[in-house]
């Protein structure tokens, strides 16, 4: 069985295991205050071009989302996002669990527009019964989205501008950030993204780490009070995200950002994803969304799906009609040429 | 600098790193549904003598405590614990963050008694304005406690009996469980403890794992509805504790429980802790509590503390008078003979 | 200015003021444990045909909804409702504030069907990643709905049956219950409704009381544990709904249910509403929904709206096209013949 | 039976019923935006000497406390108060229900000092593991306290100064504010108190209203951001405190503050309380606390308590020894000379 189910099928990049091995008997302070975490924070600040950024390490995406969102919103505020946003669909209501409504906007491709955001904010402010409704207090977007699509620089600038004009922060979920930045279709850089968001995170779990997400607060952003970032460690602890052995996260991000491993590993996945995409396209299959990243969503006849399942692992994503289903194939740092060759051959 | 600050100064037991290395390229399902997690669950059930137990893996202690407690209590219920309990003092209000009051009972040595619990429950039930007060809905104890002390079998039986008579569950925080069970002063076994608690966890982070706690629900306990345990995975996800690469926890607990490594490593720490204790006792120093586990709290003159600080790391715990402070020395699986020798020599 | 903005424009039914006057200097226990509350509870049990029902008095609808819903759901559960449901739109996220997601289902007329509910529950149970999603834990419907429509007995039986087959409770928001039950279009009685719901409330605020809603737990319902109802007073207090002078609510519901005043006053409103509806219909105007209750939503030319506004108060409800808007006219116990005459004349 | 159980035994001041009667058929906008509420806000601003104050009306004390506290604190912050504070003891954990820990300080007489507050804040800020603990984010005091005692102007100035120096707001629970301000032992005025607090409320329920508390935000206070007060109506709605017929609160506070009725009615209660106190003191009984307000706590032999219970209602407050209990006698605007005469005669 060759699996394309997800980008978290294997352990981690070998470089990370080596770094864990090498540092294993060092004695370090706990809770993220060790030298490895400090170094990782420096490397990330440099990669983002934000020398004053506050960088924090969290364990996973759901935790990062709920902790960040609840640290920023006032009790009566909610977060605007695409209806397909991970926080709206696949986190067991973790945001609502912290007391906040997710304000979902319609989206066909996983993206929302500056116009949708501006309209939602204005509609709320103009409503005479606004106090009876949840106030939009921040915007959440995923980069890439849950459907593999990415925002252009211009789209992101428009969104950021809209948010800041309205005085509300922009939060970018980057659980698969590297796969977006590496895509040939991407016209923006990490520093550009970092400058446009108030807070975002750089995903580790789905990009070759054992676990971990690096949260970056942009200190120059206008819409998040500096105290929120300064006291964020209280929020991490309160939400169960502060590891006693915080170095486990520091060592991994240190390894990922020391010499470009993060984007290098992601580029490998993108190359394999294009091979997968091209193979399905060559057979004439349509796609649920036009994804330039490591998740591909071909729409296949159910008969083909049944046949492929004998040798390959992948997820059924969405029933399209009586005989067709959109499925998801995911590549990662660990996807081998041989695995994709076998898939191509099977097609 | 030789550090006795905590039991999470180093990475992890070498056997764990080896297991991670060996399994690294295996492709497995996510979210704790892989074969390693299954195997670890079986091993833990066997070690606990609870063949029907539900076993779940969580990332850390604060997260485990808040997730378990909030999964069981009704909104108007609180949790009884010692005023020195970790949930009351050192978790940034994570339990209150889920909406529940911590009902702290006075305690000199970190323990609470069956009598205190019974009195608190009865006082509530008899109070004519009880609906204006938080209802005791479960009991939390630490084994060992935050002061290194442990409950005897008889004490634990009395507490368990009191809880079950009152129809409320008993939860045991076992962040350092192995250090308690291994202590020569301990007169109970893991199966005995497992049979008396409704839910407890087996600490990994402080006992040689990179991270992780194994939560065990006792299916035969009378005071927790079976649905709570059955649906507990929803709670884990909602609280940000479900790792995509859940196998990271499974592999570790598999390693710890395959051939007795868990208790073997803890026994090493206990031996070193006794050497530390004996060295301080031989010099005539008193202790904050009579701890038979891996945390020792000698009360030292501030002048001695200052001198020891040049070569050793340890925590100041509690100011006793103008010239004396209780400090904490902690040993672990990684504490070397040489480190303790050096401390003894320095005394 | 003659106002049709809402059914809470005036103070209260004169009978209620008289009862408050008469009882003013009586000394009674607080917190709903006085003789007036006891009597009101008996009268309501009798009116519902539920001799064992638990009846509680709360201050308002938003408070009643959030308190009831959060008292029943487990943390990872959400509440199914129509997307137009009051809890989803107009309560400032009060349900999410208690930690629970509102699971909105599409609805054109404010109602949801047994089929929609069954499908949503089954889709969740069959989803392989269900633990990553909010579990449907109860169903909320409004009777009448926010658009003035009502469920038939058969529809309500189907919904109740679906809920109970799935083991989840049915909650009916009856903020305007009387206006529904009185409507000539209604084919069910209060006892019939009471027997089908697990919990519901009888609105006072919008039906002639100064404030107050009477919550009724059906003890024979299968899907709510008896302890939830028994301990509900804790929930009320915790949510700020327990009045020190609880008699204020008891005296009002005693008055409303002593001799049929509740439905008598509602019937007056329905008669006036039909006159309003007939007047608009006679002019050929369409309606947003076919409401047989005290809220009417004619779709009017904006020019007419502008003219009517000089003399009448009413709410703009929904923009239909460039030149038409659906508006809301509401009648109540206090709506005079003269007021409706004037409106008819103006048309 | 003559009752001294509480100050909410009767309905309301006759002037309030008259005002409700008179205004009953007026048509007004809902949700506190009517002319009566506006007028009441103006009268209160004038009485407080705060022409820019934001005034809001809430239904009861528990609701006011939880709504105010949760609107101000960040998620990881808690509220400092006396261990006997109402929020800590008698509100079913309403504050914790909103996610915040109550940080209780020891208190013999219901009061806390500026020194205690300063020490608690400083201890937190100096603790090296402060991020693992709840951060003090505001201070709650009751005026009068739950034991009937009051702060002097100098004490209040010291507390306010300490809070503002530390940058955290001071909140005064004034559920019985008038009984404190009227007491001959009180050396401060309402404007003086209003200038020292960041937010406080003027109790109605226990001072002759049917229900209601008037919350006053001081716009010139340094420690609460103006947005919190500006958006407070969202918080009220979300917490179920926004009455559709908001005028019910406006009319009552308009009546209480139009011509001094609020303090006049309280003064009557104080006079009766002094007669009660003097009667017990003359018999040589000690008191639990030296209360100059409308609650008196004599310590009586259990035999006397038993005898008095035949004719009088009052609460047992605290068991003192095998034969003595502190009890509570409460007077109000409604306490008659005859009632107190009867009590004196019975002694």
C-alpha cells in the first residue's frame, strides 16, 4: 500500500532526528526559554524580515488557531473566515469552545476576498441592531487554503489593507505555508506575507517536523495591541500548549530554518504534486479546485477509485454526482519518485 | 553547571530516540489510530490490570488536566483539590478557563484526606443556599503530590470510597506517577491505583519521554458515565491535544511499557534522590516535606544556597525565615552518579 | 406616531400591574421559592398537562436559550437550528459564549424539517473524521419561528420522533408561544407541544408581561437526564438569571395562567394581525412568509414605506430588490382597534 | 411572622409602582434606548458628578459582576477580591464560568487593603514562573461588604491609587451602595466613590426596586480602555442581561434618583438597623463584625435563637461554638417601626 492520504504519514525529516540525537543529553531550561528556541526564533525573524517579531512555538494547528484567536478577540467578537476554513469545519468547535462565533463567508475555492470582508464589516456596523449580533473582530485566512489554492500578493494586500482600514487584525493560518510559498504559482515571499499579516504561523507538523507550529506576531502591525503579543505566553500555558521540554520545538525549527531545509523539503513535495496533477490531467480528469500546492483534488469515476484503492491510500473528499467523487492526493517531503511512478503507472 | 532544576532538563531516554529512528519512514494513519498507539494502549491496559480501559494520549499535564476535568464536570460544578494542587497554582487558570472553579482545600504536605473531601461534599449538600455555590463535582489528587509526598494504599482506598459513595469521580494526576510507584515508601501497585481511580494519567514528559501523558479511563468505575470516555476523543481534539502524528506518543509509550522501562528508569531517579536526601540529612538539614520520591525539598541557610549556586542548578521553593529557604532538588532517569557525587562533595 | 415595531412596546397587561400592587407588601422568601412562584408552577403544569414537569422562571429569551442549551450539551456538542434561528443571528453569540457551536441548517421560512435533522445527525455519525467536527447534541426550533410561521402537529411529531430516535433532546423556543397556539392556522395544543418537547419555554416578555420566560422540563422525555432538570437552578444562578425577588416572575405567570389570560391576550393580537395582513393583501402586496401569527412581513414599494413612516413605526426587515423591501408589522395584547383602523386608512 | 431575612422580602417602593402604572401604555423603543432610560442615565451621571459617565442597566448583581469582569479581563487574567467576596462565595462560580479565576485574599471583616493588593500584584510580577499563574487583572471590592462593613475615604483612595499605579482597574460592587453611603459611619460621598472607581454599580434590587442595578463606567479612569465601555452593550446582550422592555429598569432608576428617594429610603433602613443593633448590644451580645449598615450580625446563644425563631425570620450566618451562632438581621426601606418594636420587646 502506497499512501497519499496526507502530509503527516511519516515521522520527520532525517535532519531533525539527527539534531534531536545530537542534543539529547544537553541540560536546558524548560518552557521554550532554552538556547535552541532562542536560535530558532532568531532564524525565523530573519527569514520573515521582521527583526522585532515575537515568535512562539505551539504544538499543533488547532491549538494554535484557538489560542491566537481567543487571545485577541473581546468576548462579543467573532472571526470572519471562509466557510471551508479549518476553524469552521474540522477543529471540533475549538474556537467556539473559547467563546467566539466563527463568522463564515461563502467560498467556492477556499479563498475569501477583500470585498467580502469589507462588506461583512460594513454591514455589521450599519445594522441598527448590531449589538444583538456578533461583532467581526478579526479575519482568518489559510495560506494555502484547505482546497490547496493560494492568494496572490495583490489579493493579500487588498485583504490586509481592508483589515487595517477597519482596525481589525489579519491572521494567516500557515499550517502548510511552505507548500504555498514554494509553488511556482506563488508570487509572494515569506517577508511579504509577514509584513501583511498581524499574526501568522509557519506550520511544522505537515512540513516535516514531528510536531509544532511557529507563531509570529508582527510588532509593527497596527491592529494588535503590543500587550497581546507580550503576554501571549500566558495564553499558551493556559491553553495547554507550553511544553516542559520546549526545546523539542526549538530544535526542530532551528533545523528547518538553519539552511533553507524548510522550503527545500516543501519544493520536493510540490514537484511530486505536479507530477500527480499532470498524470490525472493527462487522462482528462477535472479537479475540484485548481491547486498549485501539495494537495490535489481530482474528480474521478467511482469505478476508478475502487480500483486505485487496492494499491493506494487517499481520501474521498466530496461526492460530486452518482458516479463521481472528488478525492484528495497529498504529497510531502517524504513522497518518493517510486511512489508517484507507481501511481502514474496505475492510471 | 550541574542541574537539578527539574526532571525535564534533557531530551529523552535513548530507547525512545532509537524507536523513533527505526519507525521514521513507516506510513501510518494519523490522530492516534496507528498500530504503535494501539500497541501502547494494550501494553498500558495490561500494566494497569484493566483490560477494558480506554487509553488516550495527550501532549502535556496542563492540557490533560483541563481536558479531563472539563469533559466530566457539568457547568456549575467544580473540582476539589489541595490548595497546593498543580491545577490551583501553576496552570494559569486552565481549569477556570474551561469554566470551572477549583475548590481548594487546606493541605500542609500536598495531600488531602477522605475526611476533608467528605466534609466538603456534605457541607455543600446541607447548605440551604447551595444553589448559590459551586457544586463539588469531582476530586483531583496528585500522585506523587507537588511536594513529593505519596498516598498510602489505605489513604487512597478511603478517598476512592468517599468519592464513590458520594457519586463523584476521582481523578489522579500522575505526571510523576512512576516516581511514586517506585519509591520504597510506596505500598501500592499500578493496578491497585488504577482500580481505585475513575480516571488518571501516566506521565511521560517528566519520566523520560520527549512529551506525552497517557490518560486511562477505568470503565468499571461507577462515577463516570461511559459516554464520557467513549467521546473523549472529541474533547481531545477540541482542546488542541490531538496530534496529527499521534504515533509520536504511541511509539514513546510503547517503548516505555514494552519491557518495564518506565519503572526501571524511575527507579534510577529514586536511588539518586535518596542519595541527595541522605546527604542533606547527614548535614542536619530539615526538609519542607518528607518526600520519598524524586523531588527533595531541603531547608538550607541562604549562605549555603548562594555557594551551591556557583556549580549547581536548583529552584528556590519557599522562603522560610530571614536566613533560610526551602529549595528543590530533582532527579530523573538522566541523573548521573557523578552529578550526585559532585553535590555530595560540595556539601 | 402609532407603533407596530414590536410586541414589547408597552409596559404590561393591567392585570399584572394590579397583582403586583396587591402583593407589594407581602414578605416572601427570595429566589423563586415563594408561594406565588409555586402557584404559577402548578398552573403551568396543569396548562401543559405535565403534572411532573419542572418549571423554572428566567428573565429573558437570550438568557433562557443560553442557559438551557449550555446546561444540556457536553463541551464538544453543538445545537442544530435554522439559519434564521434567533440563537444563530440575534443573540450576540450567547450560545457560542458558553462554548458551543450553532449548527445552522438552511431554511426559507424559518422552519427546519425532520428530514434535515435526521440527515445532519446521520452525516455526522458516518463521517470518518467526525471527532474533528462538532457533534450535534440537541435541536432548537422556534414556535412560532422568527418569520411568524408555525409547525403543524405532524411536523412537530416527526421532529420529536427523529430527535428521540437519535437520542438527542428537542428544545422549543416559545418566546411568542401564545401567538402561535392561538392562531387559527395552528392544529396543536399546549399539552401536545409539551409532550413532544424535552424542554421548552413559554414567553412572557413578548406576551404582556414586564419580563420573564417560564421554562418547562418534561420529566418523561427520554433524551434529557433527570439530573439536568433537578440541578437547573444552579445553572440559572450561574448565568445571572436568578432574581432575588423571584416573585416578580411568579406573580406575573400566576396572573397569566390563572384564568386563561395568556391565550386571551394573544388571541387579541392575532385578530389585529389578521386585519393588518388582510389590509396589505387586499392591496395586492406579497409577503416574505405566510405568517398566521402576530408578525406580518409584507413586501412594499419603498415609496409606500417612506410615506407610511410619517405616521407609523415598523421595522425594515429585508431588502428585496432596488425598489421593494420586506417590512415587519407586529401586533400585541395592546394593539388597539383604532391603531389598525388608522393603518388601514393610510393604505 | 416578622421577617428580617433580607432586604428583598417585599415588592418595591410605592413610588416605583406608581411610575410603572403611569407609564404603562406609553409606546417606547426597546433595549434601554427609551426616554426613561435616558433620563435615568442623566440623573445618575449628575448624582455621581461624572457628566461623561457611561451608564448601563442590568438585571441583578451576579449578572452585573460576571458581565463587567469578563468584559474587562484578558483570558489569562483573574480578579483579586476578599475571600468573603460575593463573587467568590455566592454566585455559583459565575466569574469562573466566564473563564476567569477569582484570586481570593484573606479578610476578617470583608475588606481588603491597598497593601494586600499591592503585595499580590508585586508578588506575581516578580515570580519567575508568573506565566504559569493567573495574572491579577482587576480588583473587586464590595461597598458595603458582605459583612456590612464599609471602607473609609482614605482606605478607598489608597486602594484606587494602588490599582491605578499598577495599571489595573478597580471595580466596586454596590449592590447595597445606598446603605453604605447613608450610614453615619461613612465619610465619603457618591461623587467621591465614583471618582475613585473605574467601574461600579448602584444596587436597585436590595434598595427598593423590583430588580435592577445601574452600572457606571468612569470615562476618566486610566485603567479601562474606552472601547470596553463603548461596546459594553454587546456584553450585556451576550450575557442575557438586555431586557426587551429596558424601560422597566429606566423607570425605576428615574424614580429612585429624581428627588433623592434612593438615599432617603436607605436612610430609613439604617435607622431601623441601628435600633436593632442597639437592642442586641444592650443585652450584651457581641457581633461578628462591627457593621454600620443595614445588616447586623449578632452572636447569640442557640437557645435564644430557637425562641426568636417562633416569631421572627432571620438567617443563621456562622456557627461560632457549641452553643452560639452568628445570625443576620437585615432591615430595608420596608422595615416598620412596629416590626423592630416587636423584636426589641422579644429580647
